[in-house]
C-alpha cells in the first residue's frame, strides 16, 4: 500500500516536473490561455479558485510537511493568499463580477492528492507544484494587469504581482535546497 502511494507520488512529481518549464514574467510558453480572448470574469474565476487552492495547500503544508521551511512557506501562502482573496472579492463585487465559492475541479483534485502525502514525499511534490503554479499565476496576473477592462481588476492584478513573484522565488529556493532542508 505504502509503495503504491509512493509510486503514485513519484509519478505525480515527475509529471509536474516535466510540465514545469522556465517562464519569464510576461507569459509562459505553455500557458493554456495564450492566444485566447481575455475576460475580466475569467480572470476573477481563475484568480479566486487559485487563491483558495493556495490557502488550502498552505494549510496542508503546515500539517503534512517534514521541513520547517516548507511549513513556514505554507504559513506565508495562507496569510498572503487569504488577504488577496478578500481584496479580489471586493474589486470583483465593485466590477459586478461573481466570485466562486469553491475552487475549480482540477485544483480540488490537486488538493486531494496532496492531502494523501506526508513528510519528505509531501515536501518534494508540494514545492515542485508551487513553482509551476506560481509561474502560471504570474502569467495570468501579468495578462490581467495589461488587459483587464475594469480598472479595479487591473490594479488588483498589478498589485498582486510582486507577492506572487516573491512566492515563486521562495518556492524555487526551497526546490533548489530539496533534500537539504531542516526537518
């Protein structure tokens, strides 16, 4: 049973690792939204779902991680994304846009996968996922900061970018130190 879960986690990590490509701040080459029309409503849906996803993953990191550095990163994700989620609700409501009450199915599935992982196995998969996830978030928020029609949405996206970039830097440093962290 344990080896099957371990193999599943290794497969997940490898899949996430292979899918994660270097990104610049403008857009990822594998951005699923590249070339699609941008809408403020689509941004709000994805940003709200992503924010809820990060909060829940951060909570899991606090309980499932082996490394104190990963647990601290989880705390930071919870704090920053909770604050951003509240700000997004405010600007979306002012723009007349609906904010989802729950995350998208794909993100819920990721959460369930991570809930089954513990210790060093969780740490490796979590950090790899955080790098990829924040690269995608930066691409989405960069696009919103340039293309959003509503000035409040545009300003929210621009204001959020430095924090997302800081999270990406933190995740990359943890990823580079994987296996060397403190339990």
